[in-house]
C-alpha cells in the first residue's frame, strides 16, 4: 500500500513537472524568437524547462518502477510524464554531443591571420570572450578549422558578388551592406528556432595572378562563447554553394 501511495504521488508530481517544463521552454523560446525577451533569457527558460523535464522524467520512471508489479493510481500519469518529458530532455542532451570537439570560440573565418573587418555592422565588444587574446583565438581556430581557407573562383569580382548576394538572399540573411565594386557584403543570419543572430562579412578581391577572384568570409555570433560549430558550418556551406553555382 505504501508503494502504491508513493507511486501515485510521484506520478502526479511528475506529470505536473513535465507540463510546467514544456510550458516554460515553449514560452521562453517563442518570446525570444520574436525578441519580446532577450535571446539568452529565452534560452535560459528553455534550460530551466529542460531541468524540470529531467526531474519529471526521473520521477515518472520511479513511479513506474514502484508500480511495476501492481496497478497503481499514478501509473497513467507517470507514463504521460515520461512521454512528455523525454523529447525535451533528449533534445537538450544531444546538443553538446552533436557539436563534437569544436572549440569554445564564436568567431570563424577563412583567414585568421587577417580576418575580414565589419564596417556596416558592429563587431561585438566582448568578441574575445573565452579566449582573452587574439593569439589564443588564432591557435584554437587553426587547430579546429585548418581546412577553412580563402576560395579561388574563376570569375570576376562583380560576378562573384552577384552570386554571393543571391545565395545570401536565398538563405534568408538580412543584407546590411553590399558593394559589387568594392567586393563587400555584410549581412545578418539567424540560427535555431530562437533565431540567434550571427553577423557575416564577405570580401572578394581580384586574384594575385589576375585569374578570377579570391573570396574571404567571416561569421561571428553576437552572443555566447561557443557557437557549437555553427559559424564554420555556415562558411563551408556558403563557399560550397558559391563554388558550385
């Protein structure tokens, strides 16, 4: 009887916690997506919701174990709590693993020695957060993203710029500056449902040998220390399309 009472209580608590966690996470990310609250505030709400869901998941499993060989009043509630909590817990738990061994940096470029500079958009004031010095950033960058290099394209600068603008628009970026003559494009991209903002600058110059153009690119997250590999993936995808188109 005592086990049944505990199973019922745990099942009830687990269901309430699962519902509260999902509601908090959903409200937080929705408000952050539309900039009603700050992005980090929405993200923190999702994390807190995930923590509540984790507690709900454990409580629900405990309730089911207590009622394993008997029909307990809280069994259905416990099962519902597990079903509701598991997706959010699984999603949040998989994010660090999906990033792999990426370094804790948020500024990625094809040329760490001389990265393209922003003019229309402002580089975040704390851009060295997490690395402290440019030398540390360059060392981490070269170790993780040695394959990211300037792209040589057998087209003139204006032709490359038109392609770059077309790709940026297709990707849904908000273009802040574009100059075909100067070979410069600056834009803001967003990532995830919350729409964290990343700033991008592309510079295209004539190739030194006079054959075609050289493309350099930089992508920087506006907030956070690690970007979980998002900026590098954006550069690879963009340059891949630019080269293929």
